[in-house]
C-alpha cells in the first residue's frame, strides 16, 4: 500500500518539519492539494510553495489539481517539482493534451473523479492513465467523513482495470482513517491519501502504520 499524507492538513506554519516527519515515518508520497476558489470553494497551495518544499523533500509529489482548466497550470507545477499530476475529469476538456504533456515531461498522469462522476467516463484514457483518484468526499475541505459509496466505485475501478488490461494505480482521497482504509484496501485501492488522520496524530509513524495494517 502506498501512503500519501495530504499536506493540506499539516501545520502551515512549519511545513518543512511536517513533511520531514512523514518522510521519516515511511510515507511514499506527499499529496499536495491545489485549489482555485472556482472548481472548489477554497484556496490552497500554488507552484511557489511546491518549489519551496521540493528543496526539502525527496518524496513523490502527488499533486492534486482541484482547479478549472488545469491545462493552464500544468507546466509550472511540473517545473516546480510535481512527480505526478492529477486533474479533475469534471474540470477539463483537454485530457488528451494533459496526458501528452505528462508523458513528454516524464510525470505520472492522474485523473480524479468527483463522487458523483461515473467511473466509466475514464474508459477512453485507461491505457494512458497512471493514477485514478476516487474521491470519497466532496472536494474542497479536509476533515470530512468518508462516503461509503466510494467503496463500490473502487471495486469498479479495479474491474475496469482488469477488463482493459490497464496498469493505473487506484488512489482514494477523503476521510481515510484506519477503519475506512481497511474498506479501501479490501476493495482494491493501491494508494491512500490521508490528511487529518496523519497530521492530526501526535505520532505520525504510528498513524501511518495503522493505515497500512
Ligand atoms: C480535499 C482534498 C483532500 C483532503 C483530505 O479536497 O483533496 O486531499 O486534504 O483530507 P482528509 O484526509 O482530512 O479527509
Ligand atoms: Zn486531495
């Protein structure tokens, strides 16, 4: 299981220490939420923050773009250190172009699905997709409860991968804690994104171990 602590839940006054802690605790990815106040009613990190933290960490930077027309900002996020870029299916008509840029630049290409978007919409891109992000909350805020409807959607993503002979990782984002992590794992998730359950815990190592178990 790949664990991707979500930086949005970290103490923003000491991001580098927070990142170092989860890196030392054995996280594989760092999930970085980007919000534009349009696609979601909130704001968060931009490319300048990415560039700052890139110098402090070797983690895989798993950048989740919750922004309208993400193709406008792909280049700065790649340049400043993204290892994977995940865009929302609902926010763009340019998935082919985005997939092409990611391939050219050697960055993983991810697509996120809002909880109400059918999993089947991704079928035309399964052969170029590296990460399928199944949202288990309404995007925009951390600390929300996991939507149980996500579990059959993870299963569907896995069945689709088998049927299409694809190789994308299935990632789950929102309300992931030790209990819901177990449901995600059983359903076939490969990557767990977790904000509050990691950064609100005193002992980050213990928190990651509980998610992995
Ligand atoms: C919400 C973000 C999530 C969020 C998860 O829009 O995409 O990554 O930070 O936070 P928790 O784990 O607290 O639900
Ligand atoms: Zn996210």
